[in-house]
C-alpha cells in the first residue's frame, strides 16, 4: 500500500488504452487488496500503478465489486452532505468531508464495456468521488476545512515521511 507522502498518490493517472490481460490482473490485484485491507474502495495509484482504474465495494462483500476504468463524473448534485472519510493510504486519520450527495458516473468495465451509474447516493456516491479523486492525485485531506486539516497536520507530516521512504524502496 502506497502511503501519504508517496509522489505517485499526487500524480494524474493515465487513461487505460488496452483492455488486456495485464489490466485484468491489475483489477484482480485491486479487488484482493481491497478485501484484505477491509476497504470500501481502492484506486490503482494506491498500489503503485498510475492508471485510471478503481474498484469499489460498498456492500462489504455481498455483491461483486464495481470495476471502474477511465471513469468520469457526468453530474453531481448541488446539495452536499458531510460524512466521515478515511483512506487506506492515510492510516489513522478520519475526517468529515463535504461532498455532493448524488453523482452520476460513466465508466468502462474490465472487458471494455461502457456503463453508467445514475444518481448514486450514500456510501456509493461518497466512495465513487473519493476513488475518482485518487485518479487525479487528490486526497480526502485536501477537501477538509483548514481548521480540520490543522488538527491532523502533525500526523500527516509523520505519515509523509513514512510514505516518502517507502516510495524509495518500492
Ligand atoms: Co483513498
């Protein structure tokens, strides 16, 4: 797992061009890692691969995880909602983040078939926005108030040191 401070988490990930065997392997690795780490979602940069691929499982393993390749948010609601968020790349920190309550997303599945998710809400809406942010190098701590961020500044500084060291040997 790449940790806060690792430069790959700040890069804009590349679009997937080939829906080939290596993509299928990446998707499988993401799903396995997400389950092992008990996460709601995981984006490829978090495991060191700067491609626009993410997986989400808002049901805790009850349904097949959603596979999102080259995803785009096509609409989001004016109405925002606050909720607690965490991230496998930012262990030990959770903060309230304000995000649109509804989003629609356009994406491709692992076989290259286009699909849409219309007006996702609740945990799914939040996870979609969180994971899509990862593909643009944005982390949830960027979206909190300056006051909230100040409260975790010390922890983030420590994590960043770990993240940078880990990145060097990865
Ligand atoms: Co995350």
